[in-house]
């Protein structure tokens, strides 16, 4: 009976220390894992905030807006009349159009050659080509486009005598300019601006009596 009731010896002290170390290591691993998860969560949150911010900026501040092309005035030079009725033959007539390009974007709008064609009763009577230019961010660029009028085509039109008699000359213009808007070297948009105008010019004052323009922008 004494042998059966004998108390079992306690575990060695070394074994108890090993168990405590295991628990400490397990706790340390759990803490490191939590820190890792929190760190990954913070990084993901920051990346998500940056992505949302970029998307919002692209659709608001960095959204490419339509450049606005406008004809401010037209002046006819060397338009000489014979007895106040018809233009003198052989005279080099020119039409100077004051055109402005408004850029509402946060980046500059660089455009290539600007072509303008002048029509009189559906017939091409003049054409001009302006060199490339640049409209700065949120600025308006004004330029004068000089159109050389072909006198023979103008004189050959049977409506010219009656128009000169009324002192009002109605013509139409077609202007086309293609360019590019580049924002932060990331967002690039090719833009083509077209404008059709019908202009009635007072021959005496050489000022615009009436003007109607339609613009079309292709991004």
C-alpha cells in the first residue's frame, strides 16, 4: 500500500522553464502577426485612398475640357470699288479674322497648323494656314488669321453686285485646328476643334454686322 500511495515526483524545473518559453514565443508570434496585419491594413487603406483621390482628380480637376475657339472680328483690306458698285479687278484683297482659342484646362493646349477656308455663296474664294501655337493653362490665345481672297472667283459670282449694292457682304468660314492636351505626363488627349461661321460684313465700316458660329470639339 505504501508503494501504491507513493507521490509522483514533480517535473524537473528545466521542463517548466521550457513550457514558459514556448508560451512567450507563441505570444510574441501572435503580437508580430497582429502588427503585420495592422501594417498591411494601413498600407492597403493608403493605397485605396490614393486610388480614390486620383480617380476623383481625373474626373474633376484633371478632366480634359473642350477648348473654345471663337471669332471676335473680321476686317476686309484693300476692298476697292469702281463707281461704288463692284470691286476693282486685279486688286489683292485680304480678310483678317481675329480668332481666339480659350483653354479651360489645367494644362497647356498645343495645336498644330490652323486652317481657315473662306466661302462666298458656297464657292471657295480664299484660304489661310496659320503656324502651330500654344494656349497656356486657363488662358486665352488671340491670333490674327490673314486670308488671301481670290478676286477672280469673287468677281465671277453673280450675287456680288447685289451684295455690294446693299453694302453687306455675307460669307462663311470653316476653321479647323488639331492639338493635344497633356496633364502630368500621364493623361494625354488629342483634340480637334472645328468651327463654322456665317459672317455678314458691312462694306462701309468693315465691321461685323451679324455673326453665327457653330463649334464642334472631338476628343
